């Protein structure tokens, strides 16, 4: 038996885009040796002017507090990408190491898209682990490079003892309707060739490895059916 494999996966909604009923979410993985691994951190405390369509809910700090965790208890923050609804509280986790695709971190240095929350993600480089492509972070916790939404976006595969494999697509597949080999015309498909290639990459993994649960990044209809913190998948 491995000593640091994922034991629990918590899902939490930390905000929304009310006009479109889109949930803004983060995830927490707990391992059997007591590590707390957060995946994304949600919206910034003060929403920038250019992002007024977003609204904070019970934020990641409050959600973690409700299961007895302080920001200092987080060992690792897996950063899927630096958009403002995914990396908005990174700086609150002062004891954590961050894990991000090198391609993404390097692109973000000069990409104005990520400027408004630079103070959150632009942490001292000693605290950032830059990874290149698909990477097994722990036995049962894998990062899957899924560029397209942004360069160096990453999705996360978590293997749990009872539930089995759970794929968190994040923004590689924001809505379940876009999880198809043929691009959809209804706007649910990710943009561009790289985005579509990443969808196919994830579909291949799901089929090959019999992944039972695929959680899409911003799918309100699916979200309403999932267990949320304080409940968890195990
Ligand atoms: Zn997003």
C-alpha cells in the first residue's frame, strides 16, 4: 500500500457568474499521510473592474475553515492556470508550494490576460514547481497538460480508493456538452485546434482507463448533482 495516495476529494463552489449561472469552483485532495492539496483557489477577494460578471460566494478560506483547515494547513496548490477565477487567492496559502506547467508560467510573465491578479500567482520561484507536460505528482494524482484554453493549462486525474478515477477537466472542458470528438456548434466546445486536441486527449484517457467520473470545469447542471464540501468522494 502506498502511503501518500489520495483518500478524499472535496468539491467546493466559491463564486459564480450569476448571469449565466456558472459556478466557480476549487477542489481539495487529502492523502492518507495527511497532505492537503488544493486545486485552484477561486476568485480574488476584490473582483477587478474588468471582471464584474463574477461574484464571490463563500470563498475558499471560509470553505476550508468549515472542515477545520487553516490556509497554513495547505501543503500544495495545484494551479491549473492563472485566470482570475482560478488563481485569485493563491497568495493566501503562505506555506504551500505551487505546481504549474512551465509553459503556462512562462507565458503569463508577459501575457496581459493574467496581469490583474499577478500579485497572487507571481510567487517567489523557490515556491513554484514548474512541470513539463503530463506529470505524476503522487501515486494516484496526475497532472494532464491540456493547452488550448490558455497555453499550458492542466487538468487533474485523482484515483480514489472507492470511487476510482476522477478526472477534473477544469477549463479544457468547461461544459459536458463539449466533451465530444467532433466540435459542437452550440458554443460548448473549447476554442481552436489545440483546445479540441486536448478534449480528444482527455476522451482517450477516459476510454482507455475506464474513468468513471468526469467533472467539468463550469457545468452548473452537472455541478448540482455532485457532492460538495463538507461531503466528499473517497
Ligand atoms: Zn474557468
